[in-house]
C-alpha cells in the first residue's frame, strides 16, 4: 500500500492517481461538519461547487437542507452554515443536505474519478485509518487547503493518517513531510494551529469554538464515503 499526499487540490490529477483510493480533508470546517452530519443521521450530503447548483437541487427537492459558507459565513437563503455545531440530530436526521463551501466541496468534486473516496477530519481520523488499513489500497490524501493555497491544519490531519499507517505503508515524500509536521505539532495542536491564517480568520469572525472542536481527535466513529454524487456513512 502506498500513501501519497497532495497539499492542495491543484496537486491532484486523475491520471497520476488512476486506480487510487482518495481521502479528502478540510478540517476547518467542511469535512468535520460532514462527519458530524453523517454521525447524526443525515440521509446523505451532496457536495456541489456553486451556490447556484445548491439552489437548483433545492428546487428539485424542497425538503433538502441547504448548507455551506462563503468567507466562513452563512450564505443568504441557506438553512445552515459550515459550523459542526449546527449539524444536530434535530436539524438534519433523515435529511438530504446540499452543501457548498469555499474549499471542501470543491476538493471532493476534484477527485470524483478516484476508485473510492473517503471524507476525513481529526474528528473521525481513527475510523478512516481503520478503513484504509482494511482496504490495503494505494491512497492519495487530498488537502482542501484555502482558496488553492496550503493549509496547515489539513496537512497535519494528513500527517496523522500517515503516522498511523507508516508501519504498513510506503509513504511518499509529501506523506513523510506531513507525518513530520504532525509529530512536531501533535503535543500542542490547538495553540499552534490557532496561529495559522485560516484558524486565525475563523476566530476573528466568531468561530473560535469551532476551531477548538475541529482539532479534537477521534470524537466521531463514522466513515463517510463519497459515491454517485452523494456522501453517506
């Protein structure tokens, strides 16, 4: 089994990773919210690229819940933002969620040609690592980043996966780099990640509790899988 890491979606090409399984990470906050929604019983999450696509799907299915953000904030006309605190059982259980975010849903749609696609955050890291261990397939971990740029928290989450699988997998140079970063940051994750640009921005607009929650490890035992345009547990 080989483990590779793309630090931004722009580093991923279907040709280079033909036949690979894929893991998409957007710690702050899309994949944490998706994992939370799956754990709390949503029917599925449909990740779309644009606000217009989301409204179009809502028109076809009026019971669907619109969720997502632009610049970290609730999109006008949407039901939910991108805070994992919003994805409670009473709001999303049994519901179809149509989601669009600045980074995470774009990354998910970038890797649709992968053989199997998992959704990972710190919150469900152990469950995803277990699934990868059981599959024993070559895997590319794609960090959503921030508007096409490197994001520290996503790279660290990829590094956690690389660390957990290092005893059985061949790690690429980028996977080794992510693993080294995770080892260096793990002892004080919140303090150090809080200094990153995206975490600092979220804190500045009132989402410090979100940042703290998204950096907690293994709080959710769920394996969200993206297939046929929808994410299910």
